[in-house]
């Protein structure tokens, strides 16, 4: 395994660029549809929710951590090239414990098997499935809920 990836806080000016990169790759981020919602509106929503946004230097994409309560947060990792995905998740878990004082993080994921191996490798475990929780493309879809202990 190569050296652990670094996560650096995104500057306000960098957020719009990184969200645009994800939109170009057809990706959503923290439950927001980047192809439909205007980026300034998404940025304002993240500010209201106190979402912390981080970048992996030299790579496109974002890591987002949104507090749910004092000890827990929702996490999202969006990397268009998907290499080193598990390592970035593991680094985000460590950052959540050491710098944000969180005990656990949760990840809501569409019911897709292709990412399960990344989550498991990073130390997340499947908590359960929310049936019909996500409306997309005119139909309701299941969502998996993953949990990770940060400490």
C-alpha cells in the first residue's frame, strides 16, 4: 500500500471548481444532484449544514463530512477516477476522530455492489438497507447505510 493520502480543507474558491468536476463526471455529492442544482445553491446548503469539505491534493473530487450530532457525521467521498477509494475513506475516518472529535460516521449509498469492497476495506460495515428511500429516474430505489467507527 502506498503512503496514506492527505486531505486538505477546500478553500471557498476551490469548492465550485471541484463540484463542477464532479458534475462533469456525472456524479452526485452528499445527496445533491450536481447536474440539476446550481453550484452556489449547493455551496450555501453545505455552509448552513456546517459541512466540512476536503480535497485530496492532485486529484479531482471531494470528501464531505456533515455533522449529524456532536459525535456522528454523514460522510461522502466522490472521486471520479475511483483509484485509492478505500485509502481516502480510511483517511477521512482518522481525520474525523483526530480533528473533528467524531466517534462514528455513516455513509448513505445507492444499493450498488461495486463500492461495497471499498467500504469494507476502509473499515465500514453495512448497518442496513432503507427500502425505497431514494427517488431517481422516476422510481424509488433502496439505499444502503454503512457505519464506521473513527477511533
